[in-house]
């Protein structure tokens, strides 16, 4: 036991002898240093004081909050079917709980339908469209928020199917079987789009009409595609003519939906560099930086946004449905050609989304021996070839499958409580 001299003038208070903390650095009068002479507020390890330094160490949960999760914006539809301004997921839950709105699913997107509101004030909502040969992007944006980023696959298989149909028709003409006489070409000199060209631009128009039913779109900004033609050169102009005729038809149809604004490619490039955004060279990557960065920039020409606030992608993959063929291309070993193709499977339209009793949310494929094929709604993988029509509850018609992918973060779990298995369209 060490005995300390309590008569030392440096002490402010007598200290008992024994084992314990030394009171040499602690104030005694009203716990303030200004009332104590020569008192120190710093820890001095050499006089035996052991005081823990309290450092603020953020926990794992606190670290997660350093990067705020993007808010989920739920589309709102009025009682008459008119789109209103989207709301946050928390407010959507409150409206559903109070009985003012009901849940709705529209082709893979969750929305709410108001029961006591037929109209409302809407803001300027813009859609940026970035056409492409393999992938196409669209972004729904306002001055405050980015509501939706759509990444869809282009329809590229129609040209090959038309060529195969043409060759099979020619081969049937040379068979020694009774057949009708050849008719005149009724499509000659008619003003129409080639099937492959129309299918490419038709999918863009269908997606715009789909978005128009969920958001109050006022302006549509499209990156204009120009093909350089040569006067008097038939071979050179023939390869670029479908592009020009297709986009002319598309612009005419888009002008019926909203205000059409066309931007050149170099304008998009300059604004993307001005905002400090980069575009990846991998055009088939399912990321925001592949194609949606350009559609976001196109929409920002009108809204004036400069910071990307939503990188989540809504993927759309069109379904490849085969036309009805009375006979297959190649006969079977028995010499009997089986029926193939068509748009109906035991009364259900192919691509229709149904709720199966065992498999859940699936879509209808082909049919064989009185049973239907069912595919996964997200991946398109065939789940069964022996589905019964009695076990399927029809939900809605559909011609594409959808999925949601996020390259950075996903909404918080509390924001996804509003999502449930769709029961009605």
C-alpha cells in the first residue's frame, strides 16, 4: 500500500491512501474547472489515471445508412383511369390501408388506383428514348425524380422468319401435288412498312403506350437516327431506306401521344460529357451505363436534372411467338407433318399470365396432347409441359416478360412491403 502525502499544495482535495483512482485531475467545486486552481482537464498517464477514450465507431447498420437507398415511387391512377403523379411507397401503403386506393398490377409494375379521386394537378413528366439495334432504353423523369428506367430487347428475328416462309412457299410450288394457281402480288406498289422494319419500331411504340398509361407523360425526347443516302445509287440507298421509313412512321405515331422533341447524337454526347457521365463499351450489358445513361441524358434536356438518382432497370424481353404453320418444315419419320404454331393454347392466348395452383406466377406457352406448357414469368424457363387448364387462373394478356435488376442498390425492405402476388390486372 502506497501512502500519498495529502499536504501537497498541488492537490485540491485530501486523497485517501489506498488502491484506486487518483483525484489529481478532477475538479471538486461545482464540477467546473474555473472554480479550481491549477486543475487539469487532460488525462495524464504518468500520474496513474486510467481513463478510456471514447471513440465513435459506426456499426454495420449505421454504415449501411451512409448510402441512402433509393425511394420506391408507385404509379397512381385515378378512378377514371387517368395517370396521376407517382407517390412514395409509404404514402401508397397509407392510402391502401385507409381504403382510398386499391392495389393493381400492370404488366409487372405495381401501382395503385384511387377510388375517391378522378383528377389532379400533374407536373411535367418526360420520356427519353434511345433507339438501338440490339437493346433500347427509355427513362421516365421529372424535374425532381427519375421514376423508371426501361431496358428492352429489340425484335431481330422477324427478318429470318419471313425469309424462311418465302423459301418454304417456293418449295411447295414445285411439288407434284394439287395446289391453287399463283395469285398476283397484291402488295406491289403499296405504301407499307416491311415486316422486319415495322416490328422493330412497333415494340418501341408499344412500350411508350404502356408507360403512358402509368405516368402523365407530356414530352418525348428521341435521339434522331440519320442515314446518309447517295443520289442515283440504288444499292446503297436500299440498305438505309428501311431505317428512314421506319423512323418516319414512328415519329408520326409518337406525335399522337405527346410533344415530340428530336435530338442529334452529338448533342447527347456533349451533354453526357458535360454531366460527367460515362458509357460502357459493352452494349449488351444489363447495366445503367450501357444504354439508359443516354435515355436519362435525353430526358434531362427538358427537365434540367444533373445528378442520376435512380439506376434500377426494368427489363422487358419480348416473347417470340410463332405463327401457325399447317405443316412443319421437315417431315417426321412416319411421313406425317404435325401442326405447329398459332396464338391459342386450349383457349388461352399464348403469353398470357396465369396463377398456377402449384407453380405460382407463370405465362402460357405451347400445347401438346391436351396439356399446356408453362414458363417462368421472370426468366422464361419452361417449368412444365403437362400443365392442366383447370389449375390456371387467368390474370391478364401479355406479349413480353419482365424482370427488375439493380446495378447499385435496392430499395429497403420496408419499401417493398406493398408488393404482393398479383391477383388481378
